């Protein structure tokens, strides 16, 4: 049965945000989803440099420790976790998390949303005439990073496939929350279009499952 309401706890708004919110939300929030937003443009540039030095780096490593400390609660209560902690290297982030889960003796499925990294296509984008949106400058010859902003549907798909923890790379800020809603309420494209029209009509987000 589709739930009428879900409770989503926002545990992080940026990389370096306090870790206190996670235990607070787990203790008193009665939450269904725990979501983390780590990424900004400057954050991505820092992670890009880290990945350039170490191919296994480039993600928010503190997310691993935060989840590890609360695996028992997350597992026992069936709380789903969504985080764009993957940054420039979501697969490495997921593997590091899976390793910690295995060491702790838990059985939690980790889903990865990738595809935002366009660096391998940088030359192609330059040839297509992609330019800086404000200055009109052409693509640099040797960029450190090039990322697309993914939406919420891949996150919902990972949850639909049984993932209890979903790690993403770059996505729009709202995706970690909207992905949970799409999954829980079984929202389809028609419903999302209605929400979009309502939001842009200036009446705020007015929606029910």
C-alpha cells in the first residue's frame, strides 16, 4: 500500500556540515529516509583535484564514517539513506561504504547513481561549441572536471531495485529528497508535471500521493 506520508530527515546541507544532525534525527525524528547533500561547484573542484592525485578518492569520505556509526539503527529500522556523497567518484564511495558494512556484519544493499561525469567527453563537448554560459568562453583544452546535473528518477529507480543506501555523484539539490518521494508515492511523469506546474504558478509545492 502506498503511504500517505513519509518523514525525510535532512542530515547535511554542505560538505563539512555538522555530523550531530544524524544521531539527532535518528533518535527523535521517526524518519523513513535520511538524506545528505554535500555538493557545490567549489566542492566538486576540490574533489576533482583529490581524484587527480588518487583515483580512489574524490568523494565525501566523512559520509562513510557517519553511516558506519549508525548502521545498526539504519538496518533495524529499515531507514533508507540517500546521499550525493559520491562527488567525483560515486563508485569508489559506494565500494568504501560496502566494505564498512561488510566489516560490521550487516547486509545492506548499496545502489550507485553514476553518469554525471562528462570529463571523458570534454573534447566532444568543445567540438560541439559548448561555451561558458555567462562569459561565452570556449571549453578549456584540459578541464579538471565536467559534470551534468542528474535528476531524481535514477535515485528512485535504485530504491525501487531494493537499495537501502543510494550514493550519487552530481545531482540537483532537490533530487535526494524528490527521489525518495517518487519511490515512496509511486509518482509518475504525469504527477511530476502537475507538481512542476503548481510550483511555477507561485503557489508552492502542493501535492499528495
